[in-house]
């Protein structure tokens, strides 16, 4: 299969490229700076590009970049591939569990209603932006990623130094749910979505066993053989990070991968401690 890939330098994309190549696919990385009318004729498009939401305060300018890099770029890409002859068979587009907003202990599945707030609104518009591809008869899959765990980047990489120094601790009250997935499984889900013609629409890309921040903190500390006794109060996070603190660190999403399970997908790392021990070679 010829696969067109955006976001090939990101955490997931950089691992996805060699994995697809190892399975016999031909992968063409695509930059937004390339002349899109000259696109190759792909069998599939995997769209992972987007502004990093976890760096820098969310100023008005930063929020505009987050929105434009997801919504407008996705719309342009889908309008372009919809005009190809023949069009690709599938467009797989990143989204996020931020779609659900802050939902406490509610169990969230793909049919759950969207939440409120900036990230939820962006995710809704992001998914809607694929409409030109769907209208052209292309199968569209929205991958609602949870926190992708890898020591090479993302949330886990940022946690490792303070936890290794024994300075880790819960965030806020620690009761917020964190829906996570090991990087290897995130890559595997994309391969599954490419192969399964019956899979379409929103798909929660999370492990079957989410964890509260308290449990995640305790498990990571145990794997690293370090104490985790320095909690970070919610007010301190808000003071340091502003709106981002509530949206990314204190928000609670207890998400279930219902459609992946129903489709027969099997996770390599379904539970947190095993995933962390694999990722951290412990």
C-alpha cells in the first residue's frame, strides 16, 4: 500500500514510518510546505501533523496556531485528496480524547457527546474538517489519541527527570483520570485502521485500563524505585501554565477503546505497569 504521511517527525509519526515500511508499505512523508497539487497517488493518507499543544502558554496567538494547524490544514488536505483520481481508499486523521472535555468519572466511549472548552471545540472542528474526504466516498477514521507514553517524548519524557530525582507527585487532587496508550500500541492501532475496512469514524486510541493521576504516579514511582511524595497543587499548575493546566493536567477523561475491542484489536500493553516496564526497560 502507498501511504501518504503527515507529521512524520512527531512522536508517533517517527515510529510509524519504519513500522509501515517493515510491513511492506511504501511511505511518502508530506510537509505542508510541499506543493500539494503534485501529490503522489496514495492508497491511504495518515494525517498526524499539528502544533504541539503542550509547549508554551496558551496565548491567543498560540491557540490560533493550534486550531489552524489542525482544522484548516486538515480541511485543505482532505479537499486535495478528494480530487485525486482515483482517490485514496482511506484517510486516517489524528484527533484526541480532549474531544470529551473534563468529564470526571464518566466512562466515555466513541458515541459519547463532546465536552466543553477550547480543546473539545478544536477536536470537534478537526474531525468535521475531514468532510470533503467523506463526501468523496473515502473511508475516514478519526483516531482520538489519549496520552501516548514514550521516554522519547511527550508527557512521560517530561516526568522522568523529576521522578528519577524522587521529586514526583500527584497533580492537583490526583483523582483525574488519565487515558493513556504505549507508543508501540499507538503505532499498532494505525496499522489496524489501515487494514480493517470496516473501521470508520471516531476510534478511541487508548489502553483498556485508564488510570487516575494518583495511580499513574504511584505506578511510575514503583517502576523507577523512587518515592513520589511531592504533590503539585492545582493552583500552582494554573499559576505556571494558565488555561493549559486545566485542559491537559487537571482534566479527567475515563475513556474506553470500545470500537477497537469490538473490531478484535489486541493490545500488546493493556495495563499500565507492564507498559511502563517495557518502555523504560525495567
